[in-house]
C-alpha cells in the first residue's frame, strides 16, 4: 500500500523555480517507489499572477485571505498523510502558526526544506509596504520544530544547525534526462554571451556592463538576457528574450558563454548557484563570481571559471570568445560535473531516504 506525502509549499505547482528544481521534479520517482504525492500551495495561480505586480491591493488581500482559509482547512486532513514536507514556509506572511500547530498541537513530524537565506529581508518593490508582514524571524522556529532539515548548500546548512542538529545538504538539481537535455551549438558562427534570471537579481549585471562595453569595441557578439522584465542597458550587443517556461531550455541553448556575477554579501552566500548549474548542464562554459556554493560547484579553469575583478571578467570572456575549442572543452567538463553531483539521477536516493 502506498504512503502519502503532503508537500506544503508557498507557490502553485510547476510555477516557482525553487519548487520545480528542488523537489517537484522528483515526484515521478517517488510515485514509482510507491509513494502518493499531494501538493498544497499557499497561494493559487490567480493570486500568484497578481501578487508580485503593481497595485491591485484588494485582489492581493483577498487572495491571501483565502489562502489562509485553505491552510486552516488543510490542518483537518493532515492525519491522512504519512509524511509532511514543508518548503520555506507554510504561509507567505505572519508568524509560523501552521508549523506550530503541526508540530506542537497535532504532534506531527515534518521535513523542512529551504534554498535561500530566507531569514534575511528580501522583497520586491511592488510589495515593499507589506514586507514587515513576512515575519522573517519565523524561519528559526520552522527549523527548530522540524524533525529534519534539507538545505541547499553548506552555508544554509550551517545556519540551520544552530537550531536543529538533524540537517543534510540536498542541492538544487537539474533533470538532465527530461528537461535540460539539449546542448548549446558551439559550431554557430554567431557568438552569444548570456544571462538568465528574474528582474530582482538583474542588478548583479551592473558591474559586468562596462566589461561588455569594452569587449564590444573589439569583438562581435550578442549579449542575451532572458528574464521576466527587460532592462535598457547601454549595449549595442543587447538582446532581450522574455522568459517562457515552454521555451526556457531552447532559449538557454542559444547561449555560448554563460555568466553569473554576484556580490559578496550574506544573501548571495545562501544562493544555490542555479544559473550556473543550468548553463553547465547544457555544455555552456560558465563564468561565476566565487561566492558561496559557486566555489564548490566550479573548479576554476577545469569545468568553469571563477572571477572577481573587472579585469578577470574581461580576460576570461575574451579568451572564451577567441577559443572555440576551449568553450567546447569547458562546456563538456561542466556537463560531467552536473551529471556526477547536481543531477536528479545523482540525488534521487536522498529524497527517497527522507521518507523511510
């Protein structure tokens, strides 16, 4: 007889990268191993579409209110679950009411999963007025009450161990069989340097723009930005493609050199290097800032590059622009790194072991 796992998550199914690439892509594997998976998002798709946009305050408030109604209704059926898995938080705002009820009132164990430094304030400008409602302090209690914790990298795991000794690292992973399963074309005569991410992380590109402007004076290339919003950078090479889940892999595969600049700060230390993982999975030679887990993912000069200064960015980009054979070599080594340590196949047993 199959056992039920209830996934209590913030976002609708198949919408948020943090859910898609941390555990949703393991659902088929879990079901093949006689588990029944049920997912319970806090916000529905309608609220998801309006929550991070401008205005529509009443619609947002109503959506959140109904989300709380659904969460309280869920509590009455938790006895049917054999296992409970909470990603980030059971509710978008407010104190850890549901986690407390689950752990202290219903006496149920739960796995707590997180992939960012979510105890630090981080919010979009469109919702800046409401960010205090997030109650970032609740993260420590969600961790303290959990039976076990899965963290996306060592930095996050070290933080979690302050509150709970039962912590293991489960990286954000790539499905190299069913999803990231095409390779970039290094034989193309049109060279593309690329970056992907949301508008909230696009500011990391600011320090790279002068480097690209300098390179434009000597070389012909396209700088492709794949995001949910465009940015009018003063670059003649700039090309914007709006992110689309249906074409995301095909769009990524147009990149010949992938970049992931970051600033050295506490928030960046908690990141799981997902941009770099995506590039590497498609045999795209990857250049990243040596921040947080990036230095674990990449062996500099072997399966990618770690650079800090503008001079280093220029030097490595120029080298990759000029040497196609190096792009191919680094790209293939990066793909092997993903397959060995950051693929779904390499990590699926970790998820199975959570529910034994």
